[in-house]
């Protein structure tokens, strides 16, 4: 169930409660100029709508929604429960979180509530219920936005008790828990549930949240935290549903956000949405990976881009501007990857506090003749032209990449083999290679149906759960290719090592056996000559058990032994990459894999040109071309197509030029 719209909703977070009516009127005039039709409101209104426990006041919110409706705009209505009013924290101190160091916080900031606090739960569902009751039938209402960017961890006594309950539910007996956590190690056998403490700086941790004596306990606390915050979401959703059975409900995620396993949340969202603030200097494949991860949450259904900055962020030490054309490129990239809405944070810049310098469609001077406003308005015009052409479209990917929060967590809280190995970096290297070769990629959970795919990439699949190994074998048996890397197939769902040769349950498919691995500092490299590449970080020493060598290590006592292997399995292949190859090395491997399945795209050799295919509900095939360089891209059209943004038709074989940072949305014939 996703919001229904005749075009891509365009707009974003708007906080008119900070402004007098004349500013709101002026804002709406500018919204009209910029083609802005959708406003996310209510994210920060709780202290106004409920100034005291028994006092509600919706006068201003009524005005805000009524004005939106009168101006023909739709509203994504937030419950606003991420930003608590001060009185709640004073009256119910237990709503304040206890941090990793064990300190009980006092009132301040936002995203600061204890997920296990019954007072918080009661108040959050109380305001959500009243909002739903009041606005369910409001003509402006398009979607519900629960809370805001759920995250953070609490270690208070309420959470400790809730964690114990969660564990009882999961393990049933202390014997099972002791076994899962391998508690006999360091004499930890628990004889009473009350002995179990949340893992933090006062208990199992040292040097911070990633250094734990008991990975099993810490992993379970990550999972518990995911479920505890999900419980807050579900409680609000339930009260909304009691008053409004139809309007789609979401909460805004943060893409590759380590603390929460969004796959556990996915079934409970009506549609996925997320806020894209790529790290500085990230290559374009970084936000693309996050888009594809978000699209994978609901089996490939479109998601909303709930926030992005039109120009700069404010929270970083240094906040560079988006260059002319970059916003448009980022917006169409999101649409190319499955976004059915393009929303900003924020419509008007706040006058005070920590986000007053955050980029906004309308700045402090309220002008419409700024560069940013012009770019925003131009995108607004183009989205009107695009109309419904891409709405509801699906990505016809034949390559899947497994993304697994458990593997991410387990890998990065592990003592040994190597702390510098970062899950996202390994995953991104393989994703990037596939995307730059022109393959569309579905980023999916380990439980996904793998039958639609020719290629399944499983980089750094540290933890192997359930029947995954058998399903990967089935992919290869029917002719597909499965690729995995170093530090895969190591542990079971409880982070206990497999009592088998590495890579554990993946070993038969890979046709190899690993007994030893060498981890070296990040600056150390090892030549892998056959790929003209270098390996880094971890060098697993591979013994062939049916596989053939593709590339070898060039030095040390394991010189000449395999760094990359390929195993014939049924009609297909299993590839194993035993070290962190540099990007050119990963690219070469991936292009060999993709070529076998004819999955190299038509513009794979055009540097900086991204392509993304989508199939619209009416069956029409769209191809997005995104020029990520500051130079024109000169191509030869591979098919006859019409650019939906310009109406221009290009014949197959004719020249096709994209401006610097230019975009084309081609409908193929
Ligand atoms: C997040 C929040 C917004 C705002 C922006 C600023 O995405 O959801 O409220 O703070 O960051 O970048
Ligand atoms: Zn708590």
C-alpha cells in the first residue's frame, strides 16, 4: 500500500509553526512557483499540540493543514514523537535515556526517548491517536509519517528488564541462552534471568560499543533495540489504524544505518521512505546502494525520498554546497533507483538553533531569485513534465546483492581477524563494480527469493543463517553465479563459529577450504598480478577442493596460492575472493561474472555515466542516463528512444549527448 498520486510528490519538511501567517502566505506563493505540491508537517509540533499532559491544542495545526488543502497541496503528516516537549521529561524522568556509560540523561535535544518507557509509549500513542482521529479524513492528508529517524540506544533499568523479557521469549530457557552466547567462556553461565545486564561500558564493553567480551550478548542487544524501537512504531501505527484504516503509514529511515536492522521493520511499513545525506566525497554509487537497499525493503516496490538537502547540510564540521546541477542529478538518481517522491529537508530555513544554516528551498531572506530556488523550481517543472511516467515502476534486475545487518554487526564487533574491515566498504566495492558495468542490482535480505536472479553477490556474508547456503547452491546449480568474499561463512546466527572448514556452509559451493588467514595493517598491500590488482586487510589462504585458481597472491610464504577462485557447480559457478581487492580488481572480477550472463550494460565503458532501467506498470521500459561528470557525455544511442524530459527522439545508432551532470529519462521503443 503506497500513497496514490498522479505525479511524483515534490516538496518536503515544512515547519510553519515557527512563523507568522504572513510568512506562511509568502511561502505558499513560492511553493506554487517551484511546483511544490507536498509538505511534511508536524515533525516538531508536539510541544504546541500538547502543552501539558491534559491539554491539547490543534488550532495551529488545523490552520496549517487547512491552508495546505486550500492551496491544493497534500500533506505527509508526522506524529512528531521524536521531539518531546520539556514537560514530559520533567514529569516522567524515566523517559530520558541512559547512555552507554550508564548516565541518565536529562531534558535536551531530540531522538532521546527510552523505547521501553511506558510513560513515553502512552504519551506518544496518545498524541498519535488524537492526530489520527482529527485528521484521518482531512482532504490534504496523503501519508502518515511516524516519529522521525528512529535510532539510538538506551541502557536504563526499564530497558534491562525489557531485554530480559525479549531474551526469555527468544530462548525460552537459560540453558539455550547460555549455549547461544557460549557463556561458559569466562565463566559467564547465567543461573537467573535477573543476572543479565545490557552490554555497555559498565558491563561487557571496553573502548566503546564495538568492543565486547561477548559478541552474542551485544548482537542480541542490537536486535532487541531494533525490536524495541519497532515496538514504538507499531504502537503508534496501531492507534492511527484505529481511526484511519486507509492512509499509508511510513517512518523515515536512514539508508545504510547500522544501528537498526531495517529488514526486521520492512513488513510493518506500508511503504519505505528514507533521508539521503551521503557522506562527503562519496561516489555516486554510495547513495545508489542506499536507494537500492531501501527499494529492497518492500520487495522492489518504490520508496519515498523523504529528505535530502537542496544545498548544504549543517551538522558537519564543513558543509560544502551542492554544485549547480548536483541537486537535479541526485533527485533523478533517486527516481532512477525507485523513488516515487522527491522531498527536501527543508522548505524554509529555521531562524535559530542548530539548523539555521541548513540548506532550504527558501532562505532567511525569503527570496525566489536565488540559484537554489531556481534549481528547485526547475526540478519542479520537470517533475510535472515527467508526470506519472515512472510512478510504480519496478527495476528489472537480474543481479542481487545480499545485505545483512547481522553480518554487518557480527563482523564489526568481532575481535579478530581485522578491525579495519568495514562491512559497507566491502559491500559497496562489489555493488559499485556491478553498477559501473551497467547491471541493475536488487539489494535484498538473506531471506529473499533468489530465483529471479542470474547473479547473486554475497560480499562479507559473515553470518550464514537458515537455509541460505542451500538456496545459494540452487542458484548455481541452475546455471547462476554466486560470489562471496573473505570473512564469509564464518558464524551461525548466534555468532558461534561453524565447526567446519571455512567458509562453513558455503564451502561446497565454493569448492575450497581455508585453514589460515593473515590480517595486515591497512597500508600493507599484496600484489594479485593476474588482475593487475592489490589485495589488502585480510589474506585468507585458500586450498582448492574442486575450484580452479583465477588469481594468486604475489608475495610472502603463501605466494602463488589462490586469492580468487572459481568453482563449477551444477550448471553455474561459485566465485570466492579471499582478500580485499582494490576497486580495479573487483571490477575485473565482476565484469567476468556479469559477462557470462550477458549483463554488461550498453554504456559500461563510459566513465561516470550511470544507467538505471525501470519497467513502468504499463510495461513501458525506461532507461535513466545520469552523467556524474562535469564534462559532456557523448554516447551513441543503443536503442531508439524518446527523452521524456525534452520530448526529443533519438534513433538507435545516432549520437546522444548529455550535458555536464546531465540527465535523460529515455522511454525505449
Ligand atoms: C534529519 C532530520 C531532519 C533534519 C535533517 C538535517 O534528516 O530528520 O529533522 O534534522 O536531518 O539534515
Ligand atoms: Zn531505557
